[in-house]
């Protein structure tokens, strides 16, 4: 099994600083680790050269910054030429990464939506009329701009065509070349708690925990996955995250589904929480079929139970190349200047140029979104693609699902460690 992560822009033989803990945990568990040039992949440059340092052959899981579906498909092909098979194929990634790929299967449990196939105003107006009058939240196929809520995300009434297009125009300005697919209009719904992020392997929920944007917000009641689990399983996707929030009428709703390889790990989830066995089990179709998965990890709870305190929604953020270069440089400087180099990453200083902190996951890696001030935006309860309102502090961390025979937490050793909506 190979864990593939982005390389550090300043030290290309080493993992990107944001994901450094995952390779450490993987190596400690006996897995192979390889780095790739994410920037080259994202630019559409020579994918073969970007993966040139990936050795050998076998099954691989990627944990890193987001890629468009087209770039990810090229990534898959380049690795396949080297005899390395990504656990998530190109078409599977597209179906998880882009809302139109999963919406139909989850339409009964997610806000009603309409979308376009490009940025044209005529197509936007058609989708606006299709969804009907009332408030909505705007995004593209893979990302919202919820941190620009009033100017580029929330539309108070779709009947006001001029105001709606003003929000869409601002969204396009902010997304620039990162705009994916087309506009997506999602019916606004009010939620009573922060979002919860759930992690699924082969249709089985293996972990629940906070979303990176609100790691200390709490869910007021237990999470009921019974209406959702069969729908996720029928999608047939190997590794996904599903973000949910409790609507004010007491119904749990799916806010977003994303590919687990590019979904961020909340800061409240530690590496060892993801790795509960002495060695990570093999995560491959052959291993699943043969039952050669290693010893089962101990159960820390069931996936439909949330602890009091600490479940919320996080964001996936894509850093610009310069931002990541500067952050890497600052990490090197701060590591040199501090007497105890073994201190945890959380103890390190933030770069002096950062007005806030970067939030993200690999699913938080599209768009160059930056949250200023380092805290929750002052907002009430928000809807659909936005955020649920601030909750209480005191998170107790994630809950691992009861182990299922033949399905273990390999992906979460590599999947919940690190990242970027």
C-alpha cells in the first residue's frame, strides 16, 4: 500500500508541511510513502514527470490538495503507467468531487438544487427560474465562497434577477480560473447546529467528527445515519466524506459529499485517533475480497453516535503556490530558531504575513480561500452550502465506528490526516 502526498515546494523530496503528519503515521505502520509535484499536476504540466518519484507498483491512496477532475484523471493515468493504481479512479473522483455527480442519489436528503454547464448569465437565469422564488446559496460544482457570504454566496430571493446576478458575478470574480463546471443554486435551509463531517469507506461510515471550520462546535442530539447510509452505499464510491447539519425541524440534511482523499482533517482529530491498530490494514480491492485486512482496530464508539461537544463543519482550502512557499519557508525558519525542534506543529508560530489562519483540507484546496482573524465568522445559522451557526466549545473529538469485517481504517490514516471545500 502506498500513501501519496504532495511534495514540499521548497524541499521536493519531502511531504508538504500541511500533510507531514500523515506520512509519518503511515511509515510507522509499515506503509510506503511517495510524494508528487501537486503544482505541476494542477497546472496540467507533464503528469508523468510530476509522479516520477513514486516507486514500485501497487494500490495507492492520495491525500493532498484538490485537483480538478480532469487533472486528477491525468494523475491516475500517469501513475497507472508506473504500475500504481489509485484506489479512487478518475470517474469515481469526479462523481464525488462535483455536486452533479452525487446529487441525484442524495436528492431526498439534501437541499433542492439546480445548476448550469458554464458561467453564462442566460444559463444562470434558467437555473434560477427552475429552482423558484426564495432564498438560495450559490456555489460551483466543487466549492462555495461562504466566507464571502453576503457578496458571493447568499441570494435573498431568486426572483430578484439583478441582485442574484450581482452575487453570481462577484462569485466569478473571486473564483477566477478556479471556477469549476458551472453555477449551482442550492435552496437555503436553516440549521440548528454546526456541520458534522462523516468519513465513509466502501459505503460504510467509519468515523464521525467535526468539520475543520468549526472544530469546537457541538451537535445537540445524536446523529441518525439510517436514512442516509443506504444512499451513500449505492453510490459505490470507495472513499468519501459527507457533511451533515441538523435542520431546525429536527431532520439531518446532507450539506456536501466530497472525495475523502481531498477532505480536510479537523485540528481536533489527532493522528493516533485515525490509527487504532498496531499496523494499518491493507486497503485494496483484493485485500477486502480476501479478508486480508490485518487486525481490526478497537472500537471507540458507533458511527451513529456523537459525543457532546465538538462537532462542526470545516472547509477545504487551496493555497496559492506563493502562500505555500512562504509557509514552508517560515516553517524552516521557526524550526531553526526554536530550541525544541520536536515540538508539535500546533505549537509553532504562524507566519508573520498571515492575517488569519489557513483552513482546509484537500477538499479545502480549491480556491485560494483565507479566513481572516482566525475565528468563526460572526453569523447566525446559515444554510445549504454555507455554515451552520456557532455552537458550544469543548469538543471531545471524533468517534470511530464499530469495525466492520473486511473494511478498516486504512484510508483514514491517510485520509483524515492533513488537510482542503
